[in-house]
């Protein structure tokens, strides 16, 4: 596929993915490939490739003589980073952020405890470097730079756990952190207490203190949930 074709593929995929996850195409509705091709002035090849990607995310299924049918939300692959990104771009963002943060709070403290036992010297050094990078970019409204160090920190913790299932959640965590930054669900300057906790987690991992690493990471998760209560409160029901 040419560079131009790849750009069109991404545009069609993002537009349809956003629309489906936002509920503009409810479950059971049918997307006609010929209409998609006409709408985006795209070739059948591009449309077929887009549909294959959406099928791999379990957002749609193709039925002969019917077309491309939107699947129920409970069948979607909600761990796919692109699905996470699209859902965080929609009106249901507060609930999605809270759901994903609760997931992180269940996984990352355990991963940090394991990392304290299993991390290599190189991983310990990289984790310390990421934490110090967070410190150096935590003031002066440097959220983009801070985000890079924050993502690196959490990826290292998950990888250093030695658990391949935890490690695969690195992209999920990256999308959550990126979504919070892009959609202004972060304070202009990160909470100093949270930054300090990251440094302390790196120290605990380096020192092999599993209980402390797990406890400190749990505090980070609790703080993230409390931040959401302020910046992205969940809608109340009447």
C-alpha cells in the first residue's frame, strides 16, 4: 500500500472506529462497503482492509448478503489500544478512564512487587532514569515530555515483572496516559506527591523491596483515581 493509501486507510479506520465506539452506529446496524468507498473516495481494497482491522477488534462482523454489521459493545476487544483511544475520545470518557484506572490499580502494584524481585540491573537503571525524567519535566507545563517519561516508567515496571501477560498491557497503559494528557484530564503540572511516589517506587525496585514497591504503586493508583474525581467526574444518574 502506498503512503497515500496508508493515509487514507488510517483516516477511514479512525473515522469509522470513532463513530462505532461513540454509538453513532448502534449494534446490529449495517455498514455498506460501497457507501463507505463512495463517502471517502476510497478503493474497494482500502475499504476491505479497514473492515478486516475492525473485525480483528471485534467491532464488526461481515455477513454475506447482509454487509458489515456492528457487534454489541460487550463483544469488542476493549484491550486493543486503538479501541481505547477511540473510546477515550468520546462522551463516555470519564467512565472509560475510571474503568481503565481500576484495571491498572489491580495489575500495576503486583507488577511492581514482582519487578522488585526480578528486575535486572539494566531495568533498575532505566526505571530510575524514567523517574528522574518525570521529576525534571514535572514543572513548567511540560506535559508532553512528562508523558514520555511516565509511559516509559510504567512500561519498564510491567516488563520487569517477568510476567508476559502484564508486559502486554504496556500499550494499554500508554493509551490511558496519552488519553489523559490529550484530553486535559491532567493538571498542567503533575501532582508533586505522585512524582515523588514514582521515584520511591524506582528506589524500592532497585533495593529489592517487593512489599514497599507494591504499596507505593498502590498509592499512585489511588491518587490517579482521586484525580479523576476532580478532573473527570463520573456522570451522576437521576
